[in-house]
């Protein structure tokens, strides 16, 4: 089990996060799932550029494999290959690691399964706010990176900065950027925070800062939560659909059973991972494509059933070490050629999120330890 350290500052008391260092237990599967699912384009873009979207997901996975390792104390460290990059390369990769850290913490500590880039939704600004949003586009440093939706249907705003080292000025800037958005779909965000993810003594870690105010005259966005969720699932849904009829059976979408839940999975090209989603979520999305938007309500309800909202704690430190059971029985409508396409999988190689997305290794762990 890996450990990811993070520091919290100025968070409301009800989060139970005092101003100190915390340690989050996670697995490599959790990290890959965060990398695959965070901050993508909208449904229209993904479906139009299917192969590009697939290649970009593979690229994300390969960056983690190349530049992160596990050290002797089970912490996540940068690899020797990262240390040999030039400064511009380190900047680009560190930004991506900032997004991954944001998704990992948003889900596991703040109960936020769905996280997308704000840029995707600037077109949804109200008419009176369009000029303000135009300034956002001209100066990326004035607006936050990410919008999230938690399982209680509250909006979350995050600015995620990635750095090779900790820079206090960057953290303060991140906090200020989260203040520059007033409401989403008429709601004030329930949570907003700036964060910087960086390396200290080679260890990968984050520092989070919760702002106390909203910028005067900050713009509003009118985003349908249903469109937001549909966009979020587009990349994985597109991959599963694209592999339905592959001639090579080893690369074809198949159904597996895991902890009393069913999932569709397929290998992710140019990696040693499989990616997929709950059959329940998959079929709800299929129905929405046919024009039945009521199924987005069912997706929201699924996350509550799957993780026991109101019954179990809202998050667990280690979801890959005993994932919850989903006993909901729904006809998945997926036609399998034969029973041989179904299998039972071992949970030590898989990570399932609140969102129903599953990621796992094809043949055990593929990540190196420091010094090997």
C-alpha cells in the first residue's frame, strides 16, 4: 500500500482536517484511475476524436509509469528519469501530476467522484458574465482549473498547481483563483480550495489551502449537472464501445464480476492496464444517448448505493483493500458471445471508484520500486 502525504490549511472544522500533515493510503491502481478520469474534454469532442482520446489516456498512464516510483518507505517518489528531464519538460509533467493529485484527494477525502476542466464549460457563462469569462480565456491565471460534483450534488471548485518544489506564492495564487467563480447552476460551491502538488525530498505530496471569500464581481456558470456527468464518462464509455467488436478477443470489451458487482472492461492500448465501468452506469449512459435524461438521476443514486452514503463513512482511506459490494441487480443488456468472456477478478489488482469506473493491471503490479 502506498502513502500520499498532504497538508491542509484553513479548512472548516466539519472536515476534520486540522492544520497539519495527513497521510492518505492508496494504490497504484487508484493513481492510474485518477489519471485516466480527471479533467477531460466534453462528450462531443471525445466522440468526434475517439482514437485521439484513447491515445491521450494511454499517454497519461505512460507518464506515471515513467516518472513515479515507490520508495523504500512506501511513499511515492519521482523517478531518476524525471530528474534528468529539462526544466520545460518537468513543468509540463508536474502540471499533470497536479491534476492527478487533485482527483485522488477530491474523491478519497472530499467525496467528489466527478471532476472536469473548467475550460470545457466557459461557453455556459450567462450573457452578463461572458465578458468576464473572456478575460479568463485570455489569462488562465485568473480562473480555477477544475469543477467537481460530489455525491450530495454540491459543486466543488479546485485550482490544482503542479510544481517540482513547494512554492508558497503558487499556493496563494491557487487560492485566489478559486475565489474567481461565484455560482454554478445557481449554487454556491460547497467547497473550494487551492492546492499545489510537488516533490519534497523526492516524495510526491500536496498542500491544500481553503479560501475565505469570493472575488467581488466573480462570474457565474450555468452548467447542467446531467451534462457534466455525461461529459465525465465520455472517454471510458467511448473506449468500451469502440472495443465491442474487436476481432482480437483479447482486446474486446468483456464482462467481469467483482465483489457482487458487474463491470465491462477492455485493455487500454499501449499499457498493461484494463479500464472499464460498472454495467449499471454503462447502461444508464446508453439510455441517455437515446434521449432519456432521467437516467442521470439513476447514476447519482448509483454512487450512493455503491458506497453506502449515509450508512458507511463517506470515504475510506484504502478502497482497493476491500471495496464495497454493489448488490443492485439490473439487467445489463450487454450481449456476450459466450460465458468464457466472464471472469472473477482479484481485488488486489483493481481499483473501483465512487463513479463506477474500474482500473486494474492485466498481470499484477507493473510499477517499479526505487532503486530497482
